[in-house]
């Protein structure tokens, strides 16, 4: 198996490269030209690093030549100042260029696209929990671009007989990032996304409640940034599905290699969602910080069903939120609390 991994210097990509090498696969790791994060891949035997921009068809053609499998992870998550057409070009037509490269090189045994829960309109999810056949009407730039990538893949797969699979990730974190979750600073940052207007994947959350950030600030007062904080509303606690990067990689590997995965999409996330109240409890207990609870005028629940991945792929996520934080604390202290290693988001 010779696998092209795009976005190979990213949080999931670098860990996926290592997982593939552990399984004996040869890897071609595609990174952006000049990407400083390619240092994550230094010293790995059996890994060929190639530089290519998803907007450069000739470079993409060269990257796809001679591979048997493609794991397409490369994406731009935040638009920022990027022109809209360039943003869509990276996240949708980059997939098209990879598929065109695959066709020119004679095909592959499987093309795996990493997509997102953002295709389900996370700010106003149509169902709780979200199954793979939930309506996909994202209504934001990133979710729409990724959904276009899914459509392009499905159509090209039919047109050119390309075996494929799709994984839709929940919010992916490495343990150190998880440790910063459910704190005053992280929740404030999330709620201040109201300032982005409709250029945010959760803008519907603020449609009827534009004052959420102000209500939160009033409730927490002068509490320190690292204080643990839970959120609740009239229908119970807020909740979100989180995904440890190690489980993300295992879900990807299964979707790439299990024969029954062909032609299907799979939600990949933790076994259970984490409520903001439970997350705050974990942070307060394990890091010994004060804990607050804030009541807001609505309840937000972003949860995904994982039945298909469990039943068809044999996916068994091993890291809940508590396990992520414990791994981060163990890594900081030089211990070996993690059940397996991971490449941090930044090195």
C-alpha cells in the first residue's frame, strides 16, 4: 500500500502518517510549499515528502502519481482574509484536482475524504444526535465548501469508478488543546464568534440571541481565564461531541482499509458527547481550578451518532474528554499516561 496523505503536516495528518508507517505502508506526505510544520515529519523512514498547493494541478498530478490510496486531509478551516473564491478553491476544487490526478494516474484502490460535522449546520443542528443521513445544509463557507467536496467526490467516483469513503469529524483536539476546553477563556472565545457575523459556522446560534457573549461575561465577572465553567440552558446542559486526534486517526485508518467502508460516509467522534457541565467538572477536578456554572437563554447540543462507524468499521474510540485531559497532564509531567503517542498540534 502506497498512500498519499494531503495535509500531512497538520494535527491529524502527521499522526496519520505515523499510523500508516506503523502498519507498514509507504507514505507520500503532501505539504504546502514552505510549511514550517513539516518538521513534524522529519526523520520518519518510508515517508516521501512532496510540496504542492491544491491550486496547482500539475503539482497535484505529480503527487498522485503511483499511489494506491489517497487520504485527503488538507483544508483551510478559517477563512479570515482569504477571498471567498480562493477559500472554495482550496476546500472544494482541491478535491477535484486530486481526483483528476488520480484519474490521470490510472486510479486508486480507495480515495478517503476527511469532511466535517460542519456540513450539518452545527449552529442549528437539524437532529440530535446527527446521523450520517441528516440534512446537510451548512449555510456557512467552510461547511458548504466541504459539502461541495463530498458531492464532487461522489460524482467523480461514479464517473470514473473510484472506490471512496468519507469521514465526517467532530471537533478534533489533541490532549493539550482539550485541557484548555471548558474554561472561561475558551468559552468566551467561542461565544465571541458572534462578532464574525455570518462568517462563522455557528452563526445560527446567535440569530435570536446576539447577546450571549455579554450574558456570559456578566455571569463570570472577573473570574480568571483558566477557571472551569459549565453552560446550561432551559433544556439542560450544553453539549458537544469532541474527538481525540488518536481516535480520529484510527477512524481514518479503518475507513481506508475496511472493505465494507467503500461508498459510505461515517461520523467519527468520541463514544459519547461531553456536556459543558461534565467537562467543567473534569477540568476543575484534574487541574484543581475553581468552577463556575452559567445559565444562558438557550440550550445548544451538537452531538453525532457513531453507530455506522461502530457497526461497519469496528470503530471503538478510546479517549473521552477525561482521558484527553489526563493524557495532557501526564505528558506535561513526563509520565506515560497516554495509551499511545501523538504528535502535538504545534511542535
